[in-house]
C-alpha cells in the first residue's frame, strides 16, 4: 500500500513520495532535480547527502551519479563532478544529464567529435531535450573546427537534422551556415531536401535577403529542375511543384479544380488545367514568386479553353511584392472555346521599389455572387516571360 502510494506521487509530489518510501529511487531523483531547478545554492550540501544516500541504496542507478555530479559542479568541485558524470555513463551510456554535460564539456575543450557523438545520442534517444542541445549548436558553428565537424555530421543526414536546421535558420550566423551546407551538398550532387530548402529560402525572404534567397533557389536545382528554369520557373508545367518559393504555388480553394495535366495527353491538354465548378470564383490559388530586374519584359501564354465562362474576367497579373504592391501588367484570358491560343502583353519593372514580383491567376470577382458563376475549363499550355531588348 505504502509503496503504491509513493509510486503514484513520485512525479507530482516527489518529496512526499520519498518521505512515504525512502527507498523509492525515482522519487529521490525527482526530488533532487526539482530542488536543483529552483537553484537553491544554500541547500547544496544537504542535497549532496541525499544524492549520496541514493547511490548507496541503488549503486546501479546512473541517475544518482549524474545528479550528484551536477551538485558537485555547482559547489565548484569540477574534477569530482566529471568523474561522477563518467561513472553515470559507464553504467548507462544514454543517461541524459550526463550526456548533456559531456556535450557541453567536450565542446568547451574542443573535443568536437566527442561532443557530436553525445549530441547524436541525445537527439535520437531524448528528443524532448533538444532545447538543451541548441546552445552547443550555436557554439559549434562559431568555431572553425567545430563548424567542419558539424557540417560533416549533418551531411550524413541524421534523423534530427531537420530540427537543428530549423533552429539554425533563426539566426544570421546559423542561416549562413545552412546556406553553405545546402550549396555544398548541391555542388556534390547529393539529393536535395526540398523542405529544408523551402524553409531556408522562405526565411531569407522574410529577412528581405532577396538576392541570397534567389541564388540559393537557383544553385540548388536538380538536373530536372535546371531544364525548366527561366524568368518563369517550370513555364510548361512539366514538373510537380516542389513547395519552394520561386516555384509554382497551388493553394487549396473551393473555387476551381487545379491540376498539372499529364504529358502523355494531347498537346493542347498538357499544362496547367483549371476547371471551374459553375459557382462564384474569387480565388483561383495559382501563383509564382518572380525575381525580375528593372527593365522591359513581355509575358506570353499559350491557352486552350473549352466552354470557358468567366463573367467577371480571368487574367494573369504581375504585381510588385512589398513594399509597393504596384500592378505591373494584366494578361486577359478570353472566354469560349479555342485551341493553343497565343496571348501576350508587354510590361516594365521599375528601377526602385520592386525587388520581387508575384505572377498570379485572378478573376475579377470581389464578392461571391451566384449571378456571376464561373464554368468551363482552361488549360495553360505554357506561360513565359521574356526580356525585351
């Protein structure tokens, strides 16, 4: 009965659980961790005695050595603390608090291989302790030798790589490190992780590092993607969108069905197919971020339509992204039925205030009126932008 009550309370009220059953090792460890968490320096001697009694009662419980090591560290007995941590790891190589100490201590002394081995175990076995690893990550990339070791470790694609990259791109030094890592991997022909590239490029864009973002996008394209690059990426819609900025973005919408049609179909059926549902259509949900320098351009589209009814119009628009949101051009899409129709119009990108542009398909609807229902299908076989010289 008493043992059961103690076990029940060992997490919610460990000190009471330990009072009920002084042999409850979990309650003792939790009591010590709670006390250390309150940073009560005046009680360190008392806590050390409690930890030592725990080791006597449970000499094969690695946690006791680890907690006593933390106490000795705080008391200033560094050598003794390191011996206790080593003893904990000798008993249980995955003991979390001793591993965190090994990670920090090895990083401090420049033993980066040892530190990264500890990090690997922590993140594989104890992912909930990732926040305790992140300060060491920042330290590694700030040291030339540590950065080399860390880049080599990440290149092996450990399962925790995404977690660390998400942390790194939140700081200027970290995002520079990640850019170099991704560019190096692309140069060596290694498979790209589109999610990592997408997050990194998006972060650069949020920081208004537009040139770096576009450079990273272009220099990490794979062989298939390089075949379809241009002012408009994947202009013939032959590749499935990757989710990266500067690629096609297809948002979910109830206004129309949007799909990239199969290359095995007839020529006039290949491309971006938009099928309206005989209902109001405000948002078609198709766009691509562009990086056009100042100058004169032409937008050209090839389209095939079947019974297209667009009462408020359908058009491709190019607008400046922030700060100006200025409209640069509109390319109207005709209604009715036609095959491989060529559409084009000229436009100018101004020298100031328009570092990025958005190409998007829009309707003229501003309110959802059932009197203005969109119907039919239009397939955009291609949409391109060329420079006017």
